[in-house]
């Protein structure tokens, strides 16, 4: 049997049809336009995607541009990243270490896991968080690689380009980074420092429109270190349910709040305000924190990175004696640069 075709490649072979073997010879007659042999691209030009061009990490953008030259006479104290494992003052519990070791030694988990997580793990999480008012089952749980991936997934599921999301100001910068890269508009609702950083509910509600796809609530808060009361959480729920807006609840620090003590103990990220009119040596929080490094070797994040200029954020995850030393140095720095208004007394001397 012979087949001829302008589009076929040359193929020779045998194939079975019923009980007999047939020989096949396919001759190729490809008519090639010589112009097409020339590739469309003459040289390499790999361009960044539109999404990557819209992706900005404000913390990196600000910190990378800062001149951070510590005072060689003073050892550096970084109050910029809240990682208690650096100094070993929040060691991983032995039960956790043991469980991880056993899992590795068992060789049962070396292959591909289901993309939503192992059934038993999902069940364990569901049991832990389930309560009579909001019962959870394993199918309600998806395990992700860190909270960042969970947030990204949730935004992807809830929002389309052109929609908007409501995020706190000051707030964790990842929400905006992800949303903007996906063509989603970000609207900031205010947190109120004079009310322990509760949400300004009126402001929040005024931002909602028919393009609002979700409300992100971060409680306990990074960068504020605040924990909402039950009553305030009910009020937030009322706003969301009245307007039929789903809540994306980032409660990553939820299990760090202990009755009687507080979240502030370990992973708090308190925000400190700078009364800029008393510090004429500096234009803004970025310059203030930059000079704090130069003179005192203490590094705090300027809160411009959290859309909240003229504040800075400290973390209290370093050991106590280091924290005390940092506070002494910050005080010394402030005393040196503070200028009272003419009618004021020097408040820091009191
Ligand atoms: C409020 C908040 N949400 C999410 C994340 C991201 O968590 P992960 O490191 O697990 O991705 C962080 C980390 O700093 C955070 O502070």
C-alpha cells in the first residue's frame, strides 16, 4: 500500500490488519516555502512578562535602596525580621522534631503527595480548627507551602483582573504585591492607632463597590502587633455579611495568642510613631531608620514599607538583653536628634 501526501513525513513500516501484515511506505512531498525556513526571531530577546513587571516587593524596594552602614563600635542589632529561631529563643518543640524524624525514617513520604495534602494531615487540621458553629472536614482543608501560597491561591480563586480587594493600612505588603501583579486593584482601609489598631469600619464600608471581590483581614496583625476583640471581629463580620463580601482571613499568628499573656510576647511587630516635627534632621521614616543604623547599629523597618509613613516597625523576637540594649540605643538616638518646639520642655529629659 502506498500513500502520497504533501504534508506527510517519510514513514516506512509494517502494520497488522486482521491476520495479515501490510507494508506501508509513505513518501513525503513537502512543498516548503524558502522564506519560512528563516526563523521568525533572528536573535535572543527574552522579555520579562507583564505580570513580572507589575510585581513589586515594597520592603525590598525600600531596604535595598537604603545606605545601611552600621557604627563599627557597636554590634549590629537587627529588629527588622521577626525570626525567633535566629537566637534559639523559641526552639521547635521536641514532639514536632520527633514526628518529622519518624516521617523521614519511615521512607513512606519520599514520593509525590496529593497536591492538596495528605488525607490524614488534612483531617488533623480540620479537627483542630473545627467548632460547632463552623464544623470543618478534611475536604475543607488544603495544605499549602507556607501562608504566602495560601494567600495567593485564595486571591486567585476569588478575584479577576479589574476587581478590587480591601487590605489594611498599615498592612503586610504581600497582599498588594500579589494583587497588583494579577491586575487587581488594591484599596486600603485604615487601621486606627488610637484604638489599638482596630479597623475604621466606616472607612472600610465606604470603599466597597460592585467590583470588590474580597476583604483581607489580618488578625493578629503584622505590622501592628494588635489582636482584635471578639466584639470588633463581630462588627467586621457584620460589614462583610451586609455587603456580601467574602473575607480572606490571614490568621497566621492566631495560635500565638495565649490567654492572660498576649501575642506581644514573642512575635509582635509593634509600630512606633515618629513625631517628625521634632526630628528636623530627617525628612521621613526611611532617613530616620537609616541614621539609626549609622549611629547606633540598630535596624528597624521604616513603615513606609507598610504604606504607613513616619512610623517604624520593630520586632521583639531577639533575646531580652538585646532588646533592652536596642531600646537604650534608640532612646540615646532620639535624645540626640529631638528638637522641642520652642514652648515645649524637653520631654525626653523627664
Ligand atoms: C501577616 C502575614 N501573613 C503571611 C505571611 C507569610 O507567611 P509564610 O512565611 O508562611 O509564607 C507573613 C510572614 O511574615 C505574615 O506576617
